[in-house]
C-alpha cells in the first residue's frame, strides 16, 4: 500500500521533519535540564565515546549510515558469508570442552550432542585432554556428523595427527570430516611470549593445510584466533587488526608451501569475541568480513574465496566471578549479537566458566541459550537482520577504518610476528586496557552485580578448579579484576573475624533528603565488600556518636542534601571522630566547602564518577583489612 493511499495514509498527512528541527527540540530539552549544548551541534551532549576514537551519536539518518555493503554471499561479504546466510540450518552451535579428564569429557560431549550442539570445540594437550586420550574423549561420537574443532596450542600437530588417525579407525572418510585442526602458530607466540619455534610451527601448519586441501576439503587446518588480543584488553579494532595481520602471515606461509591463494584462504577459520555490547559485536563481525574480503582481493583470491569463516565466542573478559548468574544475561546478549552479526559458528561460555570447570547445569544453560535464539526466536531465519540500520552501517564502517589503520601499522612494522616480538601489540593492548580500567574504576562502565548492585549475602558459587593456562605472553584480564581483589580482602576479613568490614551510614534529616545518597553510598561500599550499617533512620550532632559506637563500624559516611551538609555536616563529622571513627566520608562533591568540611573532620568525598576502586582500597587500608 502506497503512502498516498486514501485508506491508510500513515505519515503522508504529516509534514516532513528534518535533522535541524530535531536538533532545535533537543536543544530546548537540554537547556531545561540545566545542560549547556553547543549551538551548532546541541546533540553532542548526548553522544557517547567508544574505544578506537569512535563516537556514537543519538540519531542516525540516511546521511550518516549509507547502505549495506553488497549482497549476502558476495564481496565484500558485509551482509553474510553465504547467499543464504544461516537461514538453511542455523549457525553451528559449538560447545567448548575443557575438562582434562577424558571420561568426564566424553560424558559431557555426548550430552552436548544429544541436546542440540552441532560441533565440538576441544581443548587438547597441556591445558586440556591429553592428546593420546582423544579417542576416549570422542568415544561414541559420530564423526561424520559432528564437526570437531581442536584447540591444542603448541601440541596442534600431534593432536591433528591423532584426530586424523581416529577418522581412519572409525571408518569415516576424510572427505566427510568437518571442523578445524586449530593450528595457530602466531597465537602460540601471543599466548606464550616465545617465538623460537615459530618457523617450525608455520611449516607444520602449512603441511597440515596441504593435506587437508588434498584429502579432507571439509577440514580447515588453521585458526586465526583473535581472542588473545581481546583477552589482553584490546579494543574491537585492535582485535580485528591483529586478526588481519595474522591471516596475511598465514597466507604467505601457505602460498610459500605451494598452495594457490584460493586454497590457502579456504584453510583459515577466524575466531572473534562477542560481548554484551550488542551493536559493537554485530559491527565487529560485519567489519571483519569486509576487511578480510579486501585483503583476499588484493592477494588475488577469486570472489568466492574471499568469504571469511567466523567462529564467535562469548567474551571471557566480561564474565564475573561474583554473582555469576548475571553472566547468563551477558552471554545471552552476546550470543544474540554473534548470530545477528552473521557468525558461522557460535560458542556460548557457561555462566560459571570464570570459576573453574563448568557443571552440567551451566553447560545445559549455555546450550539452551542458543537453542532458544535459534528455535524459538528464529534469529537465524533472517539474513543480516541489522543491515540497513543507519547506526549499524555507520558503526561497521568506522570500526573497519580504525581496524584497517591498525592493520597497516602492524604490516608497516614487519607483520604480526614482528609486532609481537617488539611489544607493539602488548603495548597497544595495555594502553587500551589502562583507559578502560579507568572507566571501570569510576563506574562509568558499570558491572552489574559487582560494581553496581552487589549482593554481599549472595552465597559463593564454587567449582572444581580449571587448569591454569600457560602464561608468559599477553596477559589475560577481566573487567571485575579490581573489584574482585577488594572483595577477596573482605572475604579474608570475614573468615578471620566472623564479620565483614563495616561502614556506618550517618543519614542526615528526613528520608526524602538522604535516601538517594544513602542508596548511592551503600552501592559504592558494598562493591568493595564493605557492609553498610544504618543503626537509626537519621542522626544529628548529638546522636551520631552513640549510633556509631553501637554499629561496630570503623569508618562512617555522611549522607544528606547539600543544604543539610551546610547546616549539620561539621557537627556530625566532629561527633563521629570523637566516637572513634578512623575515617569520615561525605557522599557528594565538596565544591567550595572542601576546606571547611576537612577542618570539621571529613576525610574523603565519594560521588558519582569518583574513583571507586581508589576510595574503597583506601577505606579497607584504614580499617587494616588484609
């Protein structure tokens, strides 16, 4: 039905609105709220800065986003790697298996396959299932139906040989085998920090690729794993740039071994992180396909060979150890983003993966998360559902350009191996993580259940310890690291004394005057494992000392309105100090009264945007919490 239809004119009866008109309305609302927008761009106040110099604006139109890149399944593959996308059978549901016991691993593998998993991702070698035990771990698995992806680190050649031998003994033709053998020589360097065996590993990987291309076309020999850079704190563009440089290095090695460029491209599978930032994840996967298509084009690959095979894994950086149940929500959003972004295979990590070996319930939830997205939400039935969104298209383009600049920088420095040796990659990721850590510390990037809305009474979740991955290379970071250290100090204090460290909340005036700041202070201190105590609804200079003494706390925090602070803060702070308070905080910015409050006994100020980690560390230090 056209817009001019007399039966249903819809928007045709309304005059067209332009961007300038919208900006004028925004400016009016912002001025009423007390903000001071710039005249030429009033919506700048509402913009959000992401990593990689990308700025997200509140409104996108056709002037910003442009159109989706090409058609699904055709260069530059922004919209999908195949013409049908994942509409035929959904994406590959790939479950990770990291248990070192082959019998338990086998039980988990069989349960996974019976309950909806379509491929297996096995950690093999020093950090996982022993190479010789691979047949035991895969006993009962129909290898002609279930794809197998190996992750064996430096043991990739031995693990690949064992898997290929297993195909032979199980009478599965190599032509029917699918999956990846997981050779990733540069990933080994990134993880271990050692490159003396790089040339040997590249030669072994090339030999496997030649064999796969000739005998097992459904197998890919190499993985281009970008997770080491994501897990070292790198941004999305840095993750993409490192993956491109690694892929180029592998193409050079494979073509030097005699493979043509199309066959070499067909031997690579790329692995990326999917986070709870759904639009950034979608844009990352779309940009990755566009960038690799350009690399392959320059290398002389045919149009069909330029498609990138993608495996998306929910981010381990975002997983928390406290209140791990919230991880179910994070992985759900990340899994959805990976599917919408067009990943060929998706792994949802169990919610307890950060605590040790996941239990059966957690693995079941991880499986069912994808089953709901596929079978009930029908997420795979639409090709590139985010395509055409001006915001997504613009974000994809900006991210691709930022990643391409980093890729060129790496290549200009001699390639990925040289960048790893020189520390350029480590330094870049560390700098990015330092900036992000500042946002985490100030809670501008909140972590639900950890830095925001913590629950100190939540029973701890315990799991069998998982093997500690070998280190020596790029670090592995988590968003909750700083807060986890604070909570660990609180746990130690609880174990030693039977109680957590406490802060007394000195609320001033009626509830209407102090409730907001009481809630803020409780949220802040509990994020550091410090229990908040409010013995009476409110206190004044006469009652504060007695209430504090009865609380059993060592420090206190004043909470009230600015007007009440002017009237009562000095007297109450002095009373708290006389009662033995080692430190008195005030919830709110000091403004021009800092010196006055300081003389009265206020030692520190806590407010929205303050360095929460620093404030909490200092509070625990004052209370001498080990």
